[in-house]
C-alpha cells in the first residue's frame, strides 16, 4: 500500500475494503473494552492550519486508544507558520514522529510534505480532498445497508473537497454517484475527468430533485467551506433550492439515509428536521471518524 493517504484514489478497492473490515474490528474491540494497542509507543504529529473539532479529537483519541500519542500542533505556533519550508519541516517531523496528519489549504502543500516525509502522511482535509471523512462515511453506510457498492449515492450542494472525495470513492468502488450543484459550483474538473477515465459512474446535474430521485444515500455539506467565509452571502443566494429538507427526502428511496460530515449550518444546506429525523445517521457518522481513522493509522503505521 502507498505509505501516505492523501486522497481516496490512493487506495485500491481491496485496500479500502480491508480498512472497512479493520474499522469494524477495532470499533467492536473499543466498545467491548478489548485492548488493541497496535501503535504502542508511536506518535502521530497533527498539524492544523484550519479549525477542527472532529478531526482533531478523533485522531488524538484514536492514537491514545491504539497505545500511542497524538501531538497537536497549530501551524500558526510553529516555524512553518513563519515560513519555514515545507520540505524542511517534513524531514524534521519525520525524525520525531511515526506518522503525520495535516489539515491545510493547498493540496500541493500536503503532497510536497509527503514527498519529503519518510513517515506516512495522512490528509486531514485540504481544499481539494477530505478522504478520512469519506472512509468514515462509507463505513457508516455499510453499518446501515447491505452491499454498499450497489447503492445510489447523491451529493446535493457545493462541488467542494467532500464532493471531490466522493468522486474518487465512486471511481474506487464503482457505485453510482449523482452530484447536483448550482451552475459554477461544480466539483474539480480534473478530479472528475480522472474518475470518469477510470470508469466511474457519475451523473452531474443542476437539478437537486433529479439527483435525489430514488437515491439510497443523500449527502451534503456547508455551502461555504473554510477559507470561503467572505463568499457566504453570495453562496446562500446561489444555493437556494439545494437544501436537503423533508420534501427532497421524500423523493429518495423510503429507506434512504442522510449523511453530513459536520459542522452543519442548520436550515441552510440541511434542515434541523432532517438532521434530527429518523433517516439521519449523521452522529453515527461523526463517531465513525474515530474508528475509521484508527484503521487507517493502523494500516499505514503498524510496524
Ligand atoms: N468533519 C470534520 O472534518 O469536522 P471538523 O472540521 O470538526 O474536524
Ligand atoms: N467542506 C468543509 C468540510 C468541513 C469538514 C470545509 O472544507 O470547510
């Protein structure tokens, strides 16, 4: 396996399914209080250039449960924040840590870090991708539905880092993915082209109803991601009609489930009623970040 996890496309289907199996095993062990110190004595450096609740806590707690340590670094308090070159920081961090998780803006920055780091590098979100989230999301689907690869997935809203990652997931797994965005907010065209060349079954539309029709899994995210706060008002106008609400949900399969990576802007991209409703698996999804990332770290870092 590739030593880094920067995008879902780094994994084969077999590797992804292996991570799901390990996620299930580790979740069960954690629930039953069975020790699973696979990374005993190891340290994960965690560099954050953006805010986080779930990613920070789940990686830090996950490392602890695996017998290791998660070291939180806010990039602004490091020399990287003062301009120390990425390629220098990467080699220095690799000398101290057994793995590094990074949340940053530029995807090129994490690729450069990974190129110079000789320990595994994990993407904790860039402007381009959020792969750990997708592993947790699909695992949540697996917990609620049979044959995850035969389901119809739909993405309603912004063509952002989450949407790009779902596109990669569609390429790896072969499942059907419908993406409904307003015009001008489509996902990254290179990511889409690569996935389609790899045979991904992706339908792009500007009609949220068409995307939701008969879908098994509905999924959305904020309309303005971190770094786009200045565009919030303009985006609220552009995304009118792209909300997951009870009317849209009625178009989906009656057994459909709803995902949201959180944090949500309640009653913007998704209503309170849907988040709190019976088809929402959103808080199970959030918990699964812990279990999925433990499996990812164990897979990449086990000696
Ligand atoms: N979903 C997610 O990555 O949440 P945080 O921004 O809180 O880490
Ligand atoms: N698209 C969102 C995801 C947050 C977890 C962002 O990048 O801010």
